[in-house]
C-alpha cells in the first residue's frame, strides 16, 4: 500500500500540512544551495599569500589584495597590488584588471597615475618618463586623447588637443628656445590657421600645411613692419604689399629680400626658417644668420645659400654646437664640436665627418690624440686613459691594432699585433 498516496486520498488535513511543509523546506533548501553556490564572496590575501592573474595574454603576474572567489577561481577585485616581472600595478581592480583609479610603474621606463577602464588608461591621468618627459591630461584606450599637456626631455611644451597620441586640433607649442606656435594641428603637424612668434620679435600669421607655410600670410618684423606674402613655391619672396609701422620701435635695417635682391635683408622660407643677413643677386652671400623654428641656428659666412667659411652651428634637437669651418654646407677644415653626452672633438673635418688629425675627449677623462677617418680612429694615435695608462700605435676602426700599452709608471704592460692582444 502506498501510504504517501493514501494520505491525500483520505484528505487528512494534518498529514497534508506536513507534506506541504516538507515540500516548502525542500524547495527552500535547494534554492539556498543554489544561491550559496553562485554567490561570490570577497576575500583578502594574507601577507605571505598571492594569486596569479593574467589581465592580458602573455602578461601574467602575482597579485595581493582584495579578490572574489566563486568556489573555483580567485579573481582580483577591489583594492590591491600586482607585480608583473618587476612592473608594479596598484589601485582598484575589477575582473583581474585595473579599473577606476590606480598606477602602473614600468621599471626603468615610465609611470602612469590616473584613471583606468578595463585595464587601459582611460580618463584623466599623468605619465612621467624616465628621461624627464611627461604627459598629463585625458586618455582614451591607452592613448593621449582629448585635452592634455606634454613636456619633452629637452623642454619643448605642448598644451592643447590630442587624438590617438598625436597633436590634433587647437594647441600651443613652445620650443626649448622660447619660439611659440599657436594654432591648428593635424596628425602632429601645423595644419590650418596659426601664428608663430620668434623670441627676436619676428612673427608670422597665416595658413599652414604639413609644417609649411601655405597660401597667404602676414610677416611682421621686430619693429612692426608688415609684409603680406603669397606662397607659390619653396621660397616665395614676392610681397603683395607692405605696411610700415606707424611708430616703429627702431628704424628698419633690413628689407624683404626679393628674387634678385642685393644688400642686407630678410627672407622667410616655407619650411619655417628665417635668414637675416647679406644677399647678392637674391642668394645668401656674405655674413648672415638663419633661425630655425625649433631654436637651432647657424651664424657665419655664406656662399650661394650654403654655409661657407667660418661659422657656428647650434642644433638644439641634439644639443650640439659646432664652431669652425664649413664648405658646401658641411663641416670642413678645422673645427670643434661639443656633443650632448659631454664628449668633445677638436681637429680636422672633411665633408661633415671627423677626418684628419684631431683630439677627442671623454667625460671620464680618457683622451685620444691622433688620426681619424670618417669619424673613427684610424692610423697612428695615442689614447691617454684616465687611470694613467696609455696606448700608442696604430688604430683600425677605433680599436687598438698594432702598438704598445704602457702602465702608469711608463713600463710596458702589453701589446697588440694585428688587433690581437699579447700579454
């Protein structure tokens, strides 16, 4: 007999209520069991414990901090800190990725502090690089995007609009020497309406295209004289009209150099360089100075638009200065250059390279005196080492080839034969 079935057939209220209670308890138990299984609890790693996380493929590390655990997998969630092979990420986490506010320090390279979204720099944040450069502003999917300010290691500063890591939109670029461009950018280049102001007071207002002057613009000298220029080629010098300053700061010494101009004048080129000096039949001849937009300049003698004779060339992009002779636009003859790393060469040059007799000094105190060929030590020469030792003999491609290495007291230490060291 089926007693369970009969209890219903007999319509026993007490038994029926017991069965209903049993069913309710059974359902409640099942529901609670399901909820317990799916519910994620928040935990925190102990001091000596960590969990392994991989926010992105091939980018795994060890995490300490708050996490959730569903009974199977531990997931970084909440505040915590992770180490990815020496690169440290710290802040708020969600699903094993930084999300919210946090920082990421890439060892010996850069550090970002700011907002994150799904493991990417997104929102407002600042990155400082080991070379001293930085960016502070808006980010989108790990890229500069929106309004932001950048400062390069050389001191160049840009403040304005960005798009996918490039200057794009309205902005202001201040070069290391103080020259300023304010206007439109497109894909990191001057593009559209803009004004360049040089530290010597010269100003140009007009249209730009790919870093070059384009269409019609106004050139203003330091004393206030204005020239309107129509650009048709690389070095258009045809002014449509000239407006003299009503109350000039000082009398104008120079004229805007025309195609066949002779005398002292000014010429502006489409690639944003300005020459101030002597001309002969429209070409730069004699004494003059050319200013480049980034602050670099050459001052000295010219022949048919090229550096020729004695002059000084300063390249701010690599922080180097050369003082000496030039020929056909190249370093040629005697000259001295100071390199950005503290090294110095003084001697002969040929076609822009160190060739001939010269002296090379290193910051650590080492010094070479001898022959050079195409920037390398070749031929006879002596290396004086900072520790008092010296090598005298033949060099090949900046290496000892045949000669003797002397100790500090003057006695022989070793020798080289055909590039092989002989003790």
